[in-house]
C-alpha cells in the first residue's frame, strides 16, 4: 500500500499516459480521496487495443488504443484489476488547480524467478 498524490497543476496535463503496470505486479487498486470541491479532473480510463498489441516498454500509444471505461476521480471510488497485457489504463489530464490529486495505491507484487506479465513479444519496432 502506498499513499500517493500528484502535485498541483499549472497547465492542463496528465501524470501518466496509457500503460500497464510493472511486470511483477499481480493486482492493482486505487482508492481516490479528492479534497472537497476538487473538480479539476484526473479520471482513470481503461483502454483496449484497436488491433495488434504494441508496447514501448510498458506504455502504449494513444493512437493504438480506444477507451472502454472511464472512472471518475471522485471521493471513495475504488478500482481494482488484475495486471496483464490487456490491463491498459491511463489518467486523463487535470485542469489547472492548486489542489493535489490524492489516492491510495494498493498492490500485490510477487517475487518469482520470472515476470508475471511479459509485454516483450509485443514491443513496437522502429524502422530506420
């Protein structure tokens, strides 16, 4: 478990684009705890690939995915998911605000001889 926050925003921006979690993470959960009156955004979006899976490390290009579900950054909202190459998610941009985006991150990481999630077969290649 880790208490987290994202710093106040001076220009519209997102803390994290489309990605999967690290390879040794089994499950992830986020519990949102916004300050009263925080309406600056920062919702979580779950995505799926439009076609072939292509990763750059653990990130994916927005052009390769489509949104499936949007989870509002709202008080007492909990989202939990099993980490896999299909568990694409990202945070929408927040509007300028002096408030921090606050949450608790719950996760289960494992120590094994191998990774649980392997995106390496789907790594994008660049021509050149």
